[in-house]
C-alpha cells in the first residue's frame, strides 16, 4: 500500500475531515526532505568537491592533524561568525580516509584570560600511550593594557580519552605553560610544533619567533610536558628572514618513502625544517642531537633562501605521521584570490590543499617530493587514456571523452632534441617572472606545451599548466608554470602567474605532470612531485559540465605526449554539525 497516495490531496477527497491533517503530514515530509536533508551550506560553483573546507565562514591554518583510535583528526583556524579573519577558534573534523569529513563541534574557543582574543595555531602530539595533547598559542591582553596584546603557549587535553572522536577538550590548569622569554617581543612568539622525545627522555618543541630581523625557531625542553624551559640557543635561525610562523620539524628516511615518527632520529634519518613567512620555505639537514641544533645540508639552500613546498598559494602548512599507513602527510592553507568583499558575499573563505604524502627525493638527498595521497583513487570515475599523441606547433586540442571541473590528470611528455632550446637565463629569483612574462600564449621553441584546464569550448577562459625547456647559462632547465591570466572573464581577481624550474640532466628524456582540478583550485605536481604549484581560479563559464581539458603546444618543435590518463572525480561527502 502506498503510504501517501497522491489522491489524498486531490479535490475529490476534500470532504473527508481527516484529509487536511494527512496533507499537512504529506507536506511536512516533503518539506523535511527538501530543506533538512540537503546540507544548508552556501551553494556556489566555487565551492570545492574533494578538498577540505568548513561549511561556512573563514578558515586559515591547519592545526593539530593526527590519527587517534582509527580516526584522522583535523583542526583549523576558524572564525565562527564571519567570512573574514577574527575571533579565531579551533574548528574540528574527523575522517576515516582524509577525504570524507564529518564536522564536529569547535574544539577550542577563546574563553580564558590567556586566550581571550583567539586560540591560535598549534599542533597535536601523541604523548605517553599515544594520548594526544594539543599545544596552541593564546592571544590575550595579559600585560594590563587593552592595546598591548601578547602571545603565550597553552595546552589542551581530551576530556575523555575513550571517545575516538575527541569531541571535548579541556585546557590545562597550568596554562599558559610558556610566556615570551626575555629579549623576545611577545607579539612575535607563536605556533608551537608537535613535540618530539630525545634520548634523555625529555620532550622538545619549537616556537616560532624573531629577534630584530633574524627569524628563529626557539627550542623548549620538558621532562613532563607541563614544565618547559627554553634552551639557550634556538634550534635554528636565519638573519634577514623576519618572523618565522608555523615551524614544522620532522625526520625523513634517507632510504625509502615511508614516514617516520616525529621522535625518530639517528642513522638513516635526515630532518626537515619548514617555516612560514610570505611562503612555506623548507630545508633538509642534520639534526645534531648532542646540542639540539640543526645544520642544513647545503647552506645555500637554508630556510628562506632555498626551496619552497609550493610555488603558488600554500601557507602555514603542517605535517603529521600517519602510523596507520606509515607515511608523513602534509596539509596547507590555500587562501582566496577574489578579495574580501567576494568572500563575504560567498559566505566562506579558504580551502585546505589536498593532503600530500612527503618524502626525501633520493635524487638530491636535500629536497622533498610531494604527491596526493592514494585515497583520492576512491573518487575516480570515468577515465580517458591516450598514448603517443603528437602536439604540433601551435596546436590546441580538446581531450575528448572527459569534461567537468573535478579532474585528476596525469601525463608524460617526451623531450625532443634539447639542443634547439631557446637561450634564457632562469634562476630561483626570476622563474616566476619568466613564466609570467612569457606566458602560455607566447610562441617559443620547446614549449610552452601542456594543458589548459577549466577551459571553455572557445578557450576564452582557461588556466594553462605548461613546461618550457631552456638553455640557461648554468645548464639545461625546465620551467614549470601555472598561468592564471586568462582563468576567468571576471576582473578584480589576483591572476598572478606562478612558476618554478628544475635542472635537466642530459639523461632525462621526459617530463611528467599531475594536475588536480576542483572547481576553484588547481594543484600541479610536476616532475614526480619535485615542483608543486597551487592556484585559485574563478571561471565564470568554465564551470561544472561546461569545463573542458585541452592539450596545447605553442612551441615550434613538435612534442610527443607519451601517455595521458585523465579521470573525472566524484565529490566527497562532507557532513556533520555546522561547525
Ligand atoms: C568577535 O565577535 C564579537 C561578537 O560577535 C564581535 O563583537 C567582535 O568584533 C569580533 N572580533 C573580531 C576580531 O572579529
Ligand atoms: C612516537 O614515539 C613516541 C616516543 O616513543 C611515542 O610516545 C609516540 O606514541 C609515537 N607516536 C606515534 C604517532 O607513533
Ligand atoms: C583584558 O581585556 C578584557 C576585556 O577586553 C578586560 O575585561 C580585562 O580587564 C583585560 N585584562 C587586563 C589584564 O587588562
Ligand atoms: C637585536 O638588536 C639589539 C639592539 O640593536 C641588539 O642588542 C641585539 O643583539 C640584536 N639581536 C640579534 C639576534 O641580532
Ligand atoms: C643581520 O643582517 C643585518 C643586515 O643584513 C646586519 O646588520 C646584522 O648585523 C645581522 N645580524 C646578525 C645577528 O648577524
Ligand atoms: C653543535 O654541535 C655541532 C657538531 O658538534 C657543532 O658544529 C655546532 O657548532 C654546535 N652548535 C652549537 C650552537 O653549539
Ligand atoms: C592570500 O591571497 C592574497 C591575494 O591573492 C595574497 O596577496 C596574500 O599574500 C595571501 N595570503 C597568504 C597568507 O597567503
Ligand atoms: C643519497 O643518499 C643515499 C643514501 O645515503 C646514497 O646512496 C645516494 O647516493 C645519495 N644520492 C645523492 C644524489 O647524493
Ligand atoms: C598560442 O599562441 C597564439 C599566438 O600568440 C595565441 O593566440 C594562443 O592563445 C596561444 N595558445 C595558448 C593555449 O595560449
Ligand atoms: C642546478 O644546477 C646548478 C648549476 O649546475 C647548480 O648550481 C644547482 O645547485 C642545481 N640545482 C639543483 C636543485 O640541483
């Protein structure tokens, strides 16, 4: 029997007195399905489908990622009231696979004298028996004046270790556990790292700071996680860099791609120090445990003057060791490029970059490789594969059989005879400028060649991800560029073109790229993850099903695309409390 036969609401049945009541139920059910089962999140084409983002409002730094009792926990700097920065709390979500998230209630809110103005960034450490403790920065007015705000470090523990979702957190009675030491301005003293344990059984952690223009990672030690003492020398510092935000310090294996527990050290281990100022800079070095100092492998690649995690938008990143799959995973904040007014009207701002696995590049032993975590495969839908396609001079070819604004594209291009490459001096200082001045629409020799993503049929809107091979004065190089200049017909957007480069050895015969496209974010992983570039784009027409993928070559030398796998991606369900 039909539960609510449509005849019940028809004219003929009006005489029956019970019917208006049934109709009411009928409509209530309909209303429920229409309005309550659909998440009441803002709907717009720029929202992402498989990247992390809150249901609404402003987000910035990733905080305290960890694995606890089978759940991945992710916290983030979040303003519960608006799509602009302010009133910073710790938003909280959990996931079984780092893709499908369930939002929970906020974990930390400003409600103590030492964090009255905000619960700022920090980390999670799995302490004795794997029990988590959060370290974070409280922002307050402790020094008896409304306008003098200070930063202090504080702890929070789960109220119930038995709850795998860790819904409730309590702040330590001993907070703040660390206040700014003598000689350090308390306005520049923040973002405690995950702690690690030394051979002496003491915990160690870093706090970001600066003295004059010397950026530094201050080192603290503790026998019990509650009482912390500053070491005389910082773990590391670099003059001329300014404030070091969000330091991250972790071991990497010199022999494989597995991740290591943050406390690992010794034989077979190198360490990575990452700090944030304008961009996320890192350096690989040796952690000298005898005196708790850090020595970069190459002083010319020290923090801030050498390598970046990402050459586009990527900031305040934080890694954690995933003991479940023995890997180190990295989250990074990717902000908007459309301005504050647009954010307010959208009702939200910022996404997190897709989680990346990080490990040491064995070809250099002093740089890292980044790669999207394998869980992305669970979202793969239909795919198109192509082998051996020649891209002739000036060609622009649509990739048939694939469309949409959610893609995972992987391709390899064979390099032609590189002696033909144009002469162009490329350096770390000018790579972005070279990508920008020359752009995708320039006629070069070996490149520009690559992809147009989020493109309209008429190519009026497109984001170009491309390579250019050049003969630089200190050797052959390949530029990797992400050109946003024609990404949208809309104006008032930051359409900066990003770029970086890699040395080409004579024996290298191909270049590869993987591109993740998700409505308003494009992430490029070039050369097996040596160079990453993240950009935000807001096409007006190249949205949803209208978005196309093209291959192009604007160089004079034909390029053979060796292989292509392009996949459409499903969206990941994100649900839970409107945190
Ligand atoms: C924080 O929220 C309060 C109450 O909603 C508001 O008055 C205040 O201006 C906010 N502060 C910031 C920095 O956004
Ligand atoms: C890492 O090692 C420390 C010290 O041995 C231990 O307490 C902690 O639980 C380990 N963490 C993880 C994620 O395995
Ligand atoms: C800090 O500010 C709050 C309100 O903004 C005020 O009530 C409190 O007295 C201030 N604390 C100090 C130490 O000045
Ligand atoms: C910072 O500047 C002060 C005053 O000029 C000086 O005494 C101090 O040594 C400097 N510190 C560093 C780390 O350069
Ligand atoms: C840092 O660099 C500045 C100028 O570049 C110099 O004046 C200052 O002495 C340097 N400080 C240290 C601690 O080396
Ligand atoms: C730490 O030890 C290393 C190796 O013995 C040494 O080169 C370095 O100068 C020391 N650093 C400090 C700050 O003592
Ligand atoms: C956020 O984006 C704007 C505009 O695109 C940029 O100028 C700014 O530096 C970014 N901020 C951070 C912290 O990345
Ligand atoms: C990197 O380190 C490994 C292990 O120590 C070594 O076998 C390899 O030759 C090194 N590679 C380079 C490029 O230095
Ligand atoms: C290739 O170059 C031509 C001429 O400069 C330009 O019109 C076209 O837009 C370029 N193609 C791409 C994909 O940028
Ligand atoms: C690239 O080559 C130049 C010149 O040989 C060299 O100085 C530089 O260290 C190389 N860069 C990398 C990342 O290997």
